[in-house]
């Protein structure tokens, strides 16, 4: 057991470092390609930070542990809005442009509702997984192309907001070859860390008699959301919090379509009624709560950040209580 827990920790650490390299190199590549900030947050960075979840879902599907993948994706969505957005707002008021984020919010909520409807019979077939995968690819391709326009010098300057101190100390990494090397190094660390995470999480779950779906909703979900947390804190510190909010929304869309779609297309997913009725409503509730906060005064205050954190804590306690009661 101790070895599995150690490997799980190593996997989380590798994902953390790999996600850091992945995000910073993705932003640099975007700057070299003259992409505007809104595209960086909602497409490139969100796809980069969702790579851990995507890797976990594929590996879980191949191991016939698709419940872990679905739990990871749904848990990450709740974590992104409840924990990450909550932490970011609790540290500093998050100023956002609600109108610019309307499409992403609608796509995220629509994906959540669609997933809830598709799994109402407690299964997600391979055909439904392919449908989710196609919808996700279509959305991100469309979102990328609709923002193609000349970029201003100010937007280019904002695109560098997520560069890490490591990159700042090593100027050669700012070029195309250095960014590509960073990108590949981050990918290797993320894939390796995700494999360790899946293998050790499944073994721990089986040893403790805990369903893999619950492990995915908690430990794995928080672990694979660490890149989003890094992005959020860094963006808030550099006064580009709307980029981080766009990243969170884009990551949730990717989780609900690309991540779950990939897992289900490999192996059919099944779940209990109690699991579905607890976790999916929690996900939809935190989506609506965050949308209400942002749309009312175009920012998320520290008090609202505390509310999101309280919601996430209550969700975790309910989840643990339901598991101990044998409902999941």
C-alpha cells in the first residue's frame, strides 16, 4: 500500500511539472504564431492543461476502468470551478468580461446537460463517446477559427503573462526550438505521470474497496487539475484573470467532450444511480453558480470565492459520506 501511495504522489508531481512546462511553452508558441489572448485561454492553454485528464481517460479506457476516467473528468469540472476559481477569487477579485465568455459558458453548460441526459440509463456507449468526441473537436476548431484576426501589440504583450520564471532565466527557450523542446518535455512528464497516477489509484482503490469512480472524483480529479490551478494563480498574480477564467471554461468543455468521449469510445462506461444523482447535479449547480456570479457584476469577489470554496468542501464531505454509507 505504501508503495502505491508513493507512486501516486510521484505521478502527481510529474503531472504538476509537466503541466507547468506545457502551459508556458504553449503560450510562447501562441505568441510566435500571433494568436490573441482569448484564443490562448479558451483553446490552446485549456487543451494543454487538460492533457493530464485526457491521458488518464485513454489509459483508464484501455484498462477497462472507464469509471475512473468519467469520475476524473466530472470531478475536475467541479474542482475547476469550486476549488480553482474559488481560490483565485479568494486571493484577489477576478475581473472578467461576461459577454466574451458567454459562448464558452453556454458550451460548458450544454455539454454538462448533454452528458447527464446521455448517462441517464447509467451507461455511456461507445457510440455516444464518439459523439461527445466529435462535438468537442468541432467546438474547439470552430472557436479557434472564429477568433482569427489581426492581433494588437497589447494582445501580444498579454500573451506572455503565463511565462514561468524558468523561461525568463533561460532566454534561449523563448525561441521556436526552445518552446518546442519545452512542449515535448512537458508532454513526456504528463504522460508518464498520468500512467503512474492511473495505475497506483486503481490499486489503492481496490485495496481499500473504494469504487474507482470515487477515486477519480477526488484524488485523481484534483491531481490532474493542478495545471489549471497553476494557470489560475499565475494569471491572477499578473492581472490577466480573464485568461485564467477562459482556461477553466475551456478545460471543462474539453473534460466533458474530449476526455469522457475518448474513454467511452474505447470502453463502455457504467455507473450507479446514486453516483449519477450526486455528482452530475453538483457539477451543473456549480456551473450555474459561477455563471450567476460572473454575469451579475462582471467579477467574482473574494466573498463569492469563499462561497465557491465552501461549496466544493461541502461536495467532498457529501461524497465521502455517501461512499462510507455504501451509496456509491
